[in-house]
C-alpha cells in the first residue's frame, strides 16, 4: 500500500511525502528509516496525552497522572491505535521481519511506527494537525479509561487479590537487553501461578502491562 493512502485514511496531507515514507520504513529495510521520527513522535505524543490528562483530571496528583499517561502510551496502546489505522499493511520491513503471510513479525515494530507517523505529521504540519490526530486516535482508549478505574493496574490487581484472600501478586522482570524494544518483559504471578505478561521500555511499565494482562485474565476489566 502506498503512503498517500494512509495519509488519506488519517485525514492529513503531507507537503513532504518522503517524511511519511520514512516513518513507515523499518531499519531492516533501508538505512533511511523511522527511528529518528519515532523519537520525535514519542515526545509529541507524551505531551499531548499529558495535557489531556492534566485538564481532564484536575484533582489527581502528579504520580497518578504519570501512571495514567504510561498506560496510554505503552506499546500495547500504540498497537491498538496501529490496528485502527491498519498500519501494518503500509510498513516496509526486511524479509527477516516478515511473517510467511507477508505481515510483520513483531508487534513492537508496528507500535513504534505509530510514533514515527506522529513524528512525521508533526514535522510536516505542526501541532495544529498532530494534536487533533492524536486525540481522535486515542479516543477509544480515553473512553476505556472513563469506564475503568483511575488507579493503576498494579493497585487494582492488588486490591482484587487481597479481596479474594489470595495474598499479594508477585512480579518477575527480565531485561531483554538494549537491542530489544520494549526492553523489559514482566510476568505477574498470583498464588504462584502465572496470570499475566507484559512488556515496557522501563521495568515499572512492564509490570503495569503484566498486571493489566492479569486483570483481563480475571475478567476484572475488558
């Protein structure tokens, strides 16, 4: 699929179409790839989400706002946006990163491309275009936040397991190394049984993702 089809799908237009093409190109495909735009998009996304949470939850403390932001910008959330955008079919990756069906092996690559696309939109058109794009794309996640609990996933899971007299959840975190993105993998155990797994660029984000996975396994959240 051609990049301009994605731009049309997102409702944006590019003065410099090369920016979007680079945002959709993995380093396994070309030396002109998405990583610098991904870096930029990560910062842009973080600021837009931070502003949204700041205005929506005027009484929440900084720590809780940080946890909410982490839940909205983690790889799993980015991947949800990527699925809405049907982003995978636009990506250019090397043969080693392709599935037998022609898709992309790694969800992380697809998730990272969301940030790269946001970086490209910001670089080409600025805040007045990228901000509404983010707010529209993240609306389903904002709605889930409204239906859910403002507490972070680890706190919710701890209260749930204690309410069941199961004791406290425990976590094991593996550092996959600097060559992996996300770098950390966490496993969540309840009464010694594995109940959730998650990934994150930081240990605490991986643990939050694992707790979220466990809450879904217990059907506490959708």
